[in-house]
C-alpha cells in the first residue's frame, strides 16, 4: 500500500508520496513512488504512482522512451517535445497501455490483476499548470477548481483535512503544510504507509524547482508538525462541551426531537415486530 497526494493551486503545485511497499507481514521494503522530469526553462513534470510496483516501475521506464505516432505529425510525440501537459499525459497513457499489452495476460494467468494508478502534473512553457490522474486503462481526468487535488493509494485518512483547507486560492506554503498533515493522518492510521517521504513543491511559472525534500523521522519540521497537529487536535477536542444525557444545564442539547424522523424503535419482547 502507499499514499500519494498532489495539490494544484494558483500559486503552484505540491507533490508528496510515501515510500513503503508491503508484500506481506514480513516483507516490507522502501521504494520511491515519485519521479521528476525537468528541462529548466522549458518544462517541469512530476509523476507519482501507486498499485502494483512491478507495473508502475515498468511504466516509468517505458515513459522515458515512449513515442506517440499520429497521422500528419512529422515528429513522434514524447514527454520531452509535447506542447501541452495534456499531450504529455496522453504519452503516459500510451506507456501504461504498452505495459498492459506486454504483461497483463501473464499477470492474469498468475492470479494478479493489472493495477496501477498515477498522478501526473506540471507545466510546459506556453501554458498554465495542469494536474491529471491516470488510471489502469491509460485514461485520465484533470484537476479543476472544484477538485484541486488528487490522491492515490490509501487516501481515506488524509482526505478530510484536504477537503477543509485546500481551495484554488490556497497559498503554496499552506498547501504544502496541508499535504504534510494529510500524510501524517495517514501514517498515524495505517501501518502500510511509511517514511521516508518525498516532497516536491513547484512555484507557478518557474519551469523548474529546487524545492525537493526527502523527509524522514528526524526531519525537524515534520516532527514539529506531527506533535503540534496531535496536540492541537486534542486541545480542540477537549474544548468542545460533552453531551448532556440527564437533563444537565446546557444551551446546546443533543437529546432533542428530530424535525423529520422518528426515534429508533426498541424491541422489548419476542412478539414485537420492527414493522
């Protein structure tokens, strides 16, 4: 299992991935799930992957050399000459399908389904930043103002804070902080996601980045964030009034009649029926 998240705001992009791969209770390994493609001043792209490790590694290798040939086009399309992130993502989709054609039947014969999911985003000179989620068949969707982030892998634990914080106008530093809180929530609740983390932060229009981090258990900022988030959550929880069950004085009662629904019916004898 893994957890990867990417956030797109008007200020830039944030990519964050863990590095744990679990092939059984006694076979836990570290494999990086992120790769950056950059030609400074021309294009910046980042790829995150989850699912079957052998498939995702194959896709990454094929993507380096994948060429999409189309009628009427003089030069085959690659991630290095694509004029838009949409076209670069089409090349990635073609790489996924190439690996499927090569490996899917053999995997299925061994009882293994072809399972890979990817996040691919960045910016190519001449257009704005774009962020895509790519599925096992090679098809994809694009992030929008209504959905400015994507998650793959073990996503449920880290989703609530993203929903509450991330908007298209979120500053880049806040987006990075929110992604780290999202990852910390996942690390806390799922042992199949683990350190170290890879993080890349990209500022809109720069077409390159030096904000590349490997975060382990000794990282001072991440240690502070984990401690502070846990402490503040506990303080906030403790500041909320407990529910009153026995008529205690309160301005915010819990035991009030629902305006639309009846109370749950109790069955008190063997002869009673629910309906």
